[in-house]
C-alpha cells in the first residue's frame, strides 16, 4: 500500500509563509505611502491656493499699512481700569506703504466705531 497524499510532500509548488508575509508587508507599505503622499499633496495644494488668494486680494487692493503707535492720554477724572486711569483721547499713527492712497474713515476700538481723520 502506498502512503496517503495528505502525509507526503505536496506535488504543487507555492509561496512559503515567510515570502507571503514579506510580500504583504511590502504591499501594505506601498499603498500606505501612496495614500500619505496623496494627502500631503492635497494639503500643499490647499495651502498654496490660500496663499495665492491672499496675494491676489492684496495686489488688487494695493493697500498696505502698519500700525506705528497707539497712545491714549490718561485722565484723572476717568475711572480706574486694571490699575490705570482710562483716557479720553486716543492717537493712532498708521504708516501707509501701499501703492494706492489710503485715508481711514473710521476706527473700531473694543466694538465701538469712531469716525475722523
């Protein structure tokens, strides 16, 4: 009697478990790398789009300014706030370094709009 086919060497060839594990790790890393690079590409595209939008808006308005100083003169007749007397006047200096003339019409401080030059 001949031995059973289930207890002898397999006549069919195949991939060993070690090679199959290595191949699956390689496939997993490759697919993960593709997904990660796609996500980073989308993030970079969104970042560049926002930057270009801001630059286009700035170029269209051509108004660029910087706050030089903001000073308030304290008055003894005003109440104390945070250990300091509040003031009745405020001076604001703005430097306009843009390409278009700019004249402020109003300033908003703490939610209150003040008109003037």
